[in-house]
């Protein structure tokens, strides 16, 4: 593992040179001020939010932030979007190459055969309150899956497990979606592809091409994305030799936050609140004056437009209601201009979440199913990263900089 200056630290434990531009801590509480020995960890770089720290070597995907490029296993995302199906991309990420026809058929068949949920997982979902957030239901469902099928999800994650959990995640979401509406879960149909099957299990009717085709492109675009927060979470959990469902449960929790995958429903909320093209400017002015972050803009790595946003914008234009697309486009244009005025030099661009909202709404999903649908796609990336981590595992255990006191004396409770 390497930091951006070439430092080397497998398992994040080695001393590294100061990364250029890292916001390092000047304060060293363990130095001679209190008479204790200097802590070697205190001299290590401390980039805020681990910015620029390379936490693992991966051949899966890479975000070229300056260029605005995303590559899966050597293929630019533009090579795959709209051409490769989701299962083909899953195969690519898991195996490192595209499948031939027989290999693809075999994977489709295995995914189809793995969609049914154990009774105890369904019982767990039934026990949840109907107003629970779908991401909470997913986190709970994956955790319940690990307990229900502990013989399958043992301590050494493998491809069979990756396929099993990838096939079951949409079923968990669809079952909860129906249960909260007072409807029974729909048994999966193995002959359908992932995008078709997810929509079929959600709505209980034959999915229309105008819905499942854009959903499939969305799933391809979101399948993996370098060392994002939820992927890092999955790799950390896997590195302890925990099981795959634990790693995916943790990753779902990380994805839920609005700074990561939780933004698209908030984009929809924002656009609904704005309501009309005439209200774009006053709404954005009020939000930015109040110090709010505009959902769907900015990225830790991209300092150019997110290539997924560009593809999704085109899809949104085709798939969504023209008035809603016009509102989205005006909001985007004004937001970019105002962010540049107010945060000059920060290079804040449209991210993947902004047009995900329009595309997923056009597919027929309600806002609170947007981030869960992101999880349907990303389960492929998470599981592929776990398999890669386990192929050359070392416990991921970084250092912290201790900033507390060290010289206190215990006082009995009566004396406090
Ligand atoms: C994605 C995100 C978390 C990246 O954060 P980060 O790399 O930690 O960036 P920072 O928080 O250091 O932000 C850098 C500066 O840009 C500003 N900024 C970043 N994103 C912004 C946004 N969406 N709206 C307004 N200002 C934003 C910050 O306020 C900060 O300004 P400052 O230096 O004056 O304090 C951040 O851009 C964000 O919160 N975006 C909105 C949520 C979102 O769309 N999430 C989905 C991500 S795919």
C-alpha cells in the first residue's frame, strides 16, 4: 500500500513521509511538554478525512479525479455504459475480464437461482416498522442473512458468497418495499436479469424496457468507484477475517450517509422544494447564505465533472418528464455558477447523485429507494473488493494521533 508520495504501509501501519498538501496537525500532545516520551505516531502525516492516503492496492476500478475518468478493470466507463449488461460488469469486476456467452449465461443462472430469501430474513423484515428507512431495512436484512445462512457465509468469503449476497440484496429491498405497503413479497423469477427482477419484485408486474433499461445502465455506472467510504469500510471489516455479510452490513451503513450515497433523495427533496425554474435563484441563494451544502455537487476525488453525471444527464433528458428535466438543468447551471462565485478555486462540479435522482424517479422509484438502489449496484463492487482484500490480506489497522492528556490521577467517586 502506498501513499500518494510513494510511502509504503501494508495494513496502514508504516511510517510515511508527509503527503504534499495534507492538512497536518501541528499540535503534539505527547512531546516533551508533559515530560513523556515523544510518540512516533505524532510525527506521521494526518490528512483530514484520509484525503490522499492510499489504503489498498486494487486492480478493480480507479477514479482519475483531474481528468474526470472512471475505469473498471481497464475499461473506461463510457466503453461499458449502455453496451454491457449489469451481469457482464459484475463478471468483469469479480473475474478481471469480460465473460464469453457461456460464462455470462452461467452467471445469470447462478444469480437467478440465488434470489430467494430464507424465511427468517423475511420474518425479520416483517418485524420492522413500516416507516423504517429502506437503508435501515437493508442493513438489518443483510445482517439477518448472515445469521440465517452462517453455513454459507463462513469466515472465508468466496465467489459463491459474492453471488449469493448480490442476488439477495435486491430481494431484501423489494420484500421490505412491499411489506411496508401491506403487500406480500413476490417470489423471484430466475430467468429475469437483475434490473428486470428488481423491478418485478418491487412492483409485482412485468418490467417495461423504458424502466429496466435505464436502471441497468445506472447499475453499471454505480457498480464500483475506487476506495470510496463504504468500500473502505467493507475492506476493513473483511481484513479482520470477519464474514462477507458483516462486511456488506458495514458498507450499507457507510453508504447511507448523505456525504456518500445518501444524497440522491435529498436532491429530489431539493428540486421538489425549489418547485419552479423561477424559484431556482432565490432558493439557492437562501441555501448558500445559510451555509448549506448543495446536494449533488462536489466530490473528494473528482476535480472535473464526474463522467457518470454526464451519462446520467443524457439519460435523464430522455427518460424524465421535460418540466422536471428543465428544472434540474436550470438548478445545475445556477448552482455551478454560484458555487464558483462563492467558493472560487474549490472546483465543485456536478456529481453522480444529481442526475441519479431524475433517472431513478423516471424508472418509477420513490426517493427513499434511491440510495438502496445504489446499494444493489455497489454490492458487486463491495464483494469484489472483499475478495481482492482476502487474496492478499493483512489486518487494516491504522494509527491515531493522541490529542488527550496523559497525566491525570484517579480520584475516588466521593472525592469528585
Ligand atoms: C462530496 C463531499 C462530501 C466531498 O467533501 P470533501 O472532499 O470533504 O470537501 P470539503 O468538505 O473539504 O469541501 C471543500 C469546500 O467546498 C465546499 N463544498 C463542498 N461541497 C459543497 C457543496 N455541495 N455545496 C456547497 N459547498 C460545498 C465546502 O464547504 C468547502 O468550503 P470551505 O473550504 O470554504 O470550507 C462534499 O462535496 C459534499 O458535501 N457534497 C454534497 C453532498 C453530496 O452530493 N454527496 C454525494 C457525493 S457523491
